[in-house]
C-alpha cells in the first residue's frame, strides 16, 4: 500500500502479505538450466563460460587471454576484422562456431581451414582453441608480419 507523505519526507511503502504468502514467492521451483558454451583455451590451460553468440576475441580478452603476439599487440584493428592478427586455431568444436566469413577467407587464404579470426567468430557451443598458433598470421594480414610475408612471397 502506498501512502502520501508530508512534503520533504520520503514516501513510505507498507506491504502486508497474507500469512504464508511470502513462502509462496520463494524460489522453491528450480529454474531451468540454461546450457552455457564453454571455451577451452588450450595454450593457457583455462576454460571459460560465455553466452551463446559471444565473440571469441572478446571472450578471450574478458578472461585475461591475449589473442595477439609481439608487435601485433600494438598493431591491430581492435576487433574490426581489418588486420588479420587475432588468429586462433580451432582444435575441437568447429561446428559450434559461426561459419568462416569472407573477411576470414581473405586474411587466412594461406592458412589451414581451422584457423579463424577470433574477432569475426561467434561461439554457439563448446569449443577448444589455441591462441597464437604457429604461423597464425597469413599473407593477407595487414600486420607487419603479414605485410612482410606478402612482400617476400611476391613474384
Ligand atoms: S583484431 Fe583485427 S582482424 Fe581481428
């Protein structure tokens, strides 16, 4: 019940419930379990839960895991899909990720099919990944390493 109060005094709320009504409002019924995708970071030995549809790069950063190496810590696009430096290798659960995008096809053209740009990848179920895989930065990358690889490989 809500009552008016004199000016400059806070309103007071008075609540009267019938005997036993409070118990009826308790959390006696267990809430349904919502499955939470788990990301296992193989190199770091960590596993984290995330919401379905989480961004893989963001989930790594939130868990304190660095998706970049060396100079790419400074020389990256911050998750805009413009540099090709946030590469992760998918070890298990590839079907639980979003399909490889056109941007990834460009940046990872010379990389194995299980390499992904983590900033372009959505997690929909359990997955195991390796951050900073060997030769993770492809020729299509705008990073320093990628640019050098492209120059050296140019004919
Ligand atoms: S952070 Fe630049 S492409 Fe992923």
